[in-house]
C-alpha cells in the first residue's frame, strides 16, 4: 500500500471527475469528519486533502489516491 505524507500533491476520482489537491493532514486514529466517524490507523491512515481548484477539503484512504509529480 502506498503511503503519503503531508504536503504531497495527489489526485483522486470523484463524482465530478479527477480532482487534485495537497495533503494537509494524515490521520492515524479514528476522527469525526463532516459528521461521520472515519476509521484510521497507522497501518491504514486517511488523508485530509485540500482541493487545488475549490479549497474543498476531502478525506480519503491511500488506495483512492495517486501521487502527482
């Protein structure tokens, strides 16, 4: 599984197509995000990402992300 770090530029597929952004935080413990509990661990972290175009903040597991060079 690919691990990402704070500051990495990544992209993911959303309902509006491919979106890119920068990882602003890495969560390794369960966290409440937008009214839902997101289950995270050091083996399976979730990444908080700010969209390049809209400043929208999303959270995804590493399997949904691809690093952008």
